[in-house]
């Protein structure tokens, strides 16, 4: 059965039990800053579980988009996914255990619905602790439906108590499993934990955890059920892995064709497919790649997917193409995907472009540092700041070589960097060379390139008249008598971006000021420099000189370090003072 049919049947079944269909909430919780993404169907419904009346009534059914990154290292096995869809039915103070269990059974086993073989199913119930008694009631309900005693496992809170987080609605649950072991089904989840795969979880929400020691009763007991769509498809298809289902199979095949069968690695392809699918939905729901919060997770997923392609020796741009396949799968299901199809592709391409500009160099730098023995938190931070390697990627790379990375030291460096950024954006070091953060440094070199581009387009009468650089942008003043057309600005932008893409080295030389001046090296404010000056030359392949300028620094060692932050965009050109124009440009 295709995933689209399962979604449809599920909604239909619960509609027939008087449930109102509600749409999936966006992946990013609207009013809950404590979590980055909805990790379960219940999250957007918390206020209603706590007693607020829902406009659609007390019986609801939905398919909720979820993201869980806690098990990201398991992605690539048969069942773990970062993005998944959870089928859920909800009683907000209406029905409780009896209906919930009976309807789950009916939906799973009745031939009109999923028609699964009851002999392949087992369940678990809560074994009881100081918070709630042993759930004999649920066990009895299962037995009344024909579940043999030996298929019912009583398990402790670790397995059969559900809560989305340290506080909030919670309660005991009963979970439903399908036999995935060899031969005929045996025992239950307690006796054969690996051979039974969870397909559905029915939580009997009775409590609200206020803090570590306080468990309050909810105004009315509720039911929260969650059934993984992809796992259900596996079960129904008699398959072993979610990647065999229509949610993934053709994408994996496309990846195989792209990289070639000899180079193809199933685990890499699975990671690529999972991560790209998650990225598609994150972008559809308004997330863009960044270095913080949801944007960081998104960035991490996209970059990890790109690296998996590299592992299979595939180094061409490809992520937007994979994203396109998933857009096709969801375009008729989620409006968010339909509306943002183009944006999804362009964000994926942009992020890929950015990362590919630095990935090879970063990998070389990683190897170089590793040759020196260990990899410190500072090394990991440098790889992050200069080459855009998420910490987790460096950890993974290190792990593959049997090494570890000092995470605490990374965090310290990261914090210092954040403090610096905050100071910079607070304006303390405005434009001063005191701020040598990687981004400001990148802007300094980009500004040199911009001046070189302007001189190329407008002639050598153009000189720097001032600059002001922050983490956010470069503001650059230059001598020129009239407005510069957008056409020319575009060409200047292209000039700079060509230099960025060329991964050009920045060569530093110290020379006599007199010699520098006499040889026509570009520079302004000569008087403020001492007798010896530093000249920075951005040197591309075949000794192409992109820029040569006298400066007090700081500058990157290679333009790929600029690329790690993006490409240059000239946003504004205006008059600054008589004969002086001002440009504002970003790296994005
Ligand atoms: N909240 C439970 C879960 O996520 C059931 O929906 O498993």
C-alpha cells in the first residue's frame, strides 16, 4: 500500500468515528521556544491536552510532520528517520482506553482497512511505578480483542510512559508492535526486543508534569496516539526497511544511477535521502540555513548529505535535484511544499554552492591537522568558522579515524566567537580592525576584491575613501563622480564572486612603502602607514591577479574562506559626499 493511500485510509477511518481532520502544524513550533521542531504529533496540541477547548471539537485526527534529530547517528539503518509523518488520533477529554485500543485494533486488522494479520502483532502496557499503577485495564482490553497473554509485555516507565519533554502532558501508554524477525512470531517485546518493530503508540494522557516533583492530574484524561507513516508502509509491504517504500525507493534508485553502481553505497544513499527530505520540509516551513537554531540543524543535514555524496566520489552539484524528487512526492499533500517549491530548490542549491566552495579544502585541512596527532576543540572550531564544517561533521570524520574531538573546547571557542559577534553587532568595534572574527575577515578581503572590480569597470581613478565593516556587511566608500548603474554593480559582483569561486590564495608580502607606491600598488591613506607596508595579493589560477592592495589586514588566506559565508551581494549604491559614492554589500 502506498503512503498516500495509508494517509487517506487513516483519516477516513477516524472520520468514520466522528473525528475532525485537522491540518499538520508547521515543523517549527509556533509558541514553544523550548523545542526547535515538533518532535511528535502532540506538541502543537499541548494547550488542548491541558484543557483549552479546540475549535474542531474533542475528537481530532491528523498527519503531523515531525523532526527528531536525537537518533541522527542511527539514520541509515532500516527504521530511523529525521523527518517523518505521524498519523494521530486525539481525544481531548472524550473517549479513553477502551475506544482507543479497540479502534487501533480495528484499523490495523480489519480487511476493510489495513488488514494486517493479528498473529503478527504484539503489545506492551505500563508495569506501574510510584506515579501510576500497573495498567491491567489496557491489558484486559487487549485480551478481550483476542490478544494472547504471551503477546502482552508489561514494561516500566522507560518504555511505557510518554512525555514530550521534562514538563507537560504525560501518562502511561500502550504500544503496538509488528513481527520483523525470521520465521513465525515469538514472545513479545519484552522477550524478543529486536524482532518486534513499534508501529503505533497510544498514550493515555492523565497528568501534567509541572516540575521534577509535581505531577498534576489533567482537567480531563486524553488520548494521544502516534503511528509512524513510513513504518506502517514497511509493515504493509512486508518489507525490511523504510527505504524500500514508495517514500524513498525511487530516490535511492536515482542516486544509484547518478553515482554509478560500483560507487554506490546504500547507507550513504539512505542518509542523503533522509536528510534531503527533512531539509525540503524545513525550508517549506520557513527555515533557512544558518549557524544557529533550526537553521543550524538544516545546514548540518544538507552538509552531511553533500559529504555522503563525496564519500561515493560524487562531487557535482546534486542536492537540489534530490530535493526536487521529494518536492514531487509532497506537492499535492502539503501546501507549504507547493507554495515554496522554487524557494526550496534555490535554498538547497545556495547552501550546496556555499559548502562545496570549502569542502575539499576543509577536508585537506582536517587531514593536515589530524596528521599533527590530535584534533582539539579549537581545530574543530576553525574548521567550522573557516570551512563551514558543523561540529558533528568533524566529530564524524574524526570518529572514522578512531579519534575524538574535545567538544567542551569547541563550545568555549564558539562562545568566544559569539561574544565577539555580539560585540561587533553592538557596534563596539565598528569597522575597526580589532574585530578579526572569520566573517569580518572575510568581508575585508571581499572589500578588496570589490574595489578591484570597481576599478576594472570604472577606471583607475577609483580609490577607497573609507570603509566600515561589521559581521553583517561591508560599507565601502570610493571616489567616483556619478551614480554607478546596476549593470555595472552586477559585473562587479560577478568579478568578486568569480574570485571567491576560484578559491584563490591571498599572498602576503611586506615591502618598502616607497617601492609599493612607485610600483602602482593600490592603496589609500598612505600617510598612516609606516615605512614598511603589507601588500595583499589575491592570486587565482595561472597567476591571475584578482586584487593587489596595501592594507593593515585582517585577511583570509584563501577566498574559499569568504565562500564559507556566501557570495557577495551589492545591495545598495548611493552618494556619500561630493565625488564619493557608498556601497553596502552582504555575504549571503
Ligand atoms: N506522543 C506519542 C509519540 O510521539 C504518541 O503520539 O509516540
